[in-house]
């Protein structure tokens, strides 16, 4: 890591603008950045004070309460945080991804061109599930990236984006897609006390819940040197339920799972319908322990079904990051294992501020292999 002070680096001072949707992670980043830069002053903070206002009709406003002139600014926002609420016409409303993204644009507007450089950090990419057009559909992700580019943003940083090809919408803008794979693997091996013998004997099968997640499963399989399996997801394309074509069948393709531990890997859990159905089928085939590892746990239909499956012994644990909002009700569940990504993100921000290379940190294959070698 380069020996460059964050407070007097090549681009001047670093500043974090932390929207209230991502306060917890922002505070952890501030602490980690102070540690990296050897700042012991308890009163010092990289976080720049802002005011976020909601008028009674729902209109929003952002005001920056400190000077940002000449600073390298990182705007942090969790567009998936449905725990942030506001009053509109006397009713309590949850903030939607659209409203969170609008606040990002308000911050850029409030900076008013005074910063040295503006970077946007959205761990969960806005509109990432609307990444390609099949018919007369909106392309929210590409449009959002165009907006950020036109507003003068220098870089966009996200994690495990649904389709990395969205960066093609902004070929002249810095776009980094960071994978939390090594951190999830390290946490999984440590917390589950996976022994060297289990790894050597290939006692774990990596499962892709559908063909779209196959690349990720192959990646896990390669670095952990374990067998792989696939579930084919058949949908009913003649009807739409809750905005999607319902799944009518999951069919397993792969090695016999009898007596094996299972790790289901994907980018996100939404309702969890697929994961739970797969877990039930694998248990019926005498699988031993069943785990799930994802970058984002949304739990759009709550934790009730996961509680039931955990009590029945059909699902042992769900591993996910703290990159998007998970309510305390779920974080405190015995089956939920949170993986802290603040140390990794702080290193990225440090290197970006110093204009240092990111390639070493983006090479997750090397990082995971190092973790496995240390364990052996």
C-alpha cells in the first residue's frame, strides 16, 4: 500500500459524504480510514456534515454544511435501505431506490463544482436488475450512469453488480465492480470451522441456483477446488406474478449430494423463494449441511420462511455482507451471518484517493487461494 497521507495526498483532502441510508457502514469506513492513515485524533473525521431535509409534501433537499473545495469527495449511498422513512402528508413512507438515487444527485448539485473530484459509491447498484432490454422496457441502470457522467462524476464504484456489462453505458468513466468473494469465503471457512480434511476430500458442493449464476459458482468451485452443481430454473412465461414470471420447477444437474455439505452462491436474495426450494430438494437427496452465500440479502418477504427452514434443519446459515440494509430483526437471527466489508472498501477508497492501482484488490482469485493455502 502506498505511503501517502490521506490528509495531504496527491489530490488534497479526502471527504466522505455519507447519506443517512448508509450511516453504519460510513462510520466504520471513517474509523478504518483513520487507522490506515495513522490518525489518532478522536475529534478528526473524514465525514463531511450534511443536512437531509424532507418537506411535508415529500420533496427532498440536501445541504452541505462544510467546505468541500479542492477535496476528493466520495458520496456513499445505500439505495436498498428501506428502513429510512419520512413523513408525507402526515403519513410515514419508506424511501425507495428512486428517492435514494435522487439524493445522490442532490449532493452532486450542492457540491456545485467546488470539489477536486467526485466519486459515487453505491454498493448495491441503482437499477441493476434493469440491465438489459428484451422488448419495450426501461433501462434505468444505463440512464442513471449517464446522469452521473453528465453531472461531472469521475468514478462509480459498486459491488457484485447484477450484470458487469452495464459499464459499457459509460465507456469514458471510471467504473469498478468489486467482488466480496474472498471476504465471504474467509468468513464461511472460519465460522463454520471447515476442516482441511473436508476441503481435501471435496466434501463441499458449490451450487448455482440457476444458469445466470453459473459463472459465480464456477469461480467458487475453482478457488475452493470443490465440485459444482446446477439447478435449472423453469419459469411460466405465460403469466406475471409480482412483476416476474413465476418459477414452476427447479431441476438439479450435478454430482450426488448424499452426505455432502452444500454452498449455494448467488449475487442476491430477494424473496428467497429459489434458495428455500433448492434447500428443500437437496435435503430430500440427503445433503448434510446447507449454506447460502450472497453479496446482498434483501429479504423482500421477511424472515419467516427462513426461520421455518432453519428450525426444520433444511437450511443452516445465510452469509451476506453489510453493504446494504438488513434490519436488526434479521441480523440477530441465529442463521444469519454478516460479513463486514468496511475494511475492504476503505482500502479501495484509500487507493483511489492516492491514485494507486486497484488491480491487486480486484484479483479475488489470488485472495481466496491465499486464504485456502493459509488454512491448509
